[in-house]
C-alpha cells in the first residue's frame, strides 16, 4: 500500500543516540538528562503502586493531577482551567500534539509551522491529511517574522503550532510577540497549539510567556506541557494538554480511541510531588548553571556560541571549524571527537545548511566537562 508518510525515516534523535552508543561518544545529541530524577518522585510513584492505583484511570486522567495542573496554571499564569473539562493527561507532549492536530484539522486544511521546528509537527499534520505551510523563523535570531506569518494565513488555515522556549534555538517569545500573535489571529478562527514543554527552563531573569496569559490566544489554544522535561523523566512519557472546554471535548474524542488513558501510578505520584512547587520553580536556575558551564568551556573555541535563552539546548556555528555539511559534521564529531550533536537541518523539511549544530546540556557537570575536554580538540 502507498506510504502514509513517504518522506519520513527514523528520527535524527534515534539515529544520533545509536551512533553515540556505537562510538562511545558523549551523547549531547538527543535531548534527555543523564542524571537521576528526584528520589521523592520515585517514592511517590512507588507509593501510588503500593496503594493499589494500578488499574485504568479516568479517560482524561486522574482528578488529583488535573487539579494540580489547574492550580499551577492559575498560580503561574492567572488563568483558571477547569480540571474536569479543560485539562487532559497525555502520554507525553508527542501524543498530545498529534492528538490535538488530529482533533482540529481536516484533509485539505492548512496548518502553519515555524521552521526550524520539532520534528514531529510536520508528520503529524501530514498524518491528518492537511497541508503543511512552513514559515521560516528569522535566520540567525530565530524570532517570529509576523509579516511572513500574516502572508501565510489563508482561508483554509485551520491551525498554527508555536514553541517557546524553542527547540532547537532556545529562543523565548517576548510579551510583545505574544501580543502580536494574539492580534494577528484575532480576526481568524485558527486553532493554536502552544508547545510549552520547556516552560520551566528560562534564563537570565526572563519569563515564560504562556499562551494561557493572553485571553485571545488561550481561547483558541491547546497548551502542551511535559512532566518528562520538567521532572527529568523523559522515559515516563507523560504530560498534559490545557484547552477551553470546546477544544478539550474534541481532543478527548480522539484521545479516547488513541491511548484511551495514561498509566495510573505515575499520575498519582506526580500529583503528590507537585504539592511542592520548588522543583519546577528552581529548574531555570539549575539549567542556567549548566548552560553557563558549557558556554564557558566553549568560549575560547572556534565553535561560535549562539544565544541560549531557554530550553536545555545550546546551538553553535561550526563554520570556522569545518567545511562539512551539518549532518556530516555531526557524524564526524561523534565518530572522531566522541561527542554527539544534532544538525539544525534536521528541524527543517528542506534540509538547508546554515552551519549550526545543537548540543543538549541536560547532563551531569562531569559529562559536560568530559564533552568540553573532547571538543577542545577542534
Ligand atoms: N515538543 C518539543 C519541542 C520537544 O523538544 C519534545 C521533546 N523531545 C516534545 C515536544 C516531546 O515531549 P515528550 O517527551 O513529552 O513527548
Ligand atoms: N525532544 C528531544 C530532542 O529534541 C528528543 C525527543 C526524541 O527523541 N524524539 O532532542
């Protein structure tokens, strides 16, 4: 039968992690921490299992977790999401985004993505049978260009996906940019997916501007969050979607026949752990220290550091180091220098080279030091 996704291969993250393993390279490619999560979180999940929370939860997720998320949105962004009708627990952000896309676009609709973007967005839209309209972020700064976005909005535009803090560039949308988006979308019925998985990793005193803060955006937005990122448990694959009741109702129609429910003990364990806000309130400082350690180690190298305002990624310009394409450079770096990275071209449909690769600094300080030691050979 004809392929549903003829242009899709294995994700770059899987490819580079396998290569890193094969060559015993320090893996700064795929984005995941190499350190343990908080033992209290593991205890909370164990406690939930021992307490017998091991059968199907409600389809939308367990009540206490939906309530904990509702309270968190109210505390951080002054918007009240109803735990019963507006918050759904998902199997990570990846399932949340696919489910939201499937819920709101029809074949023939158009969906706007801003490139570079996380590699699941485009295949998700194609799976739904909609047309992907790609708008570049401004080269070099990776900021949104509202003239280009406005020009991409057409009568069939049904959806737009944004991501701040941004993977791969770390760019954080400003309040002014969020307002500009709000004004631009006001006369339309475009649905927004706001991918906010790096919401608690914002550096240098900046603030995460959640779509929840903007009434005109919140009214049309699926806001996606990931406990995997926030609590150092990417393998748990658990997150949430907050959206107005009408959008949530459509989301749940797809969700219930997609995963139906997400595993029960982790939902109880995370809800218990969330009673203490310190872990997410301290996350920015925690990652800022790692970003600074990594940047300090590279500052005298020929890898040129791009800004990293948020997320756990640091991009560098390789043009003074190599003439190889980004993709070939990442292969070479893994095999010969022993450090894995991700080529920025992986975040574009048309793989053009801008001489930039992405490192993930969500690693133990010793891991970062070992990588820096190796990178000094460049
Ligand atoms: N969106 C972005 C921007 C990401 O970087 C990631 C993590 N790789 C995801 C979504 C997926 O998150 P999860 O692991 O919760 O599915
Ligand atoms: N989000 C992570 C990254 O960008 C990895 C996700 C994945 O492996 N699919 O590196």
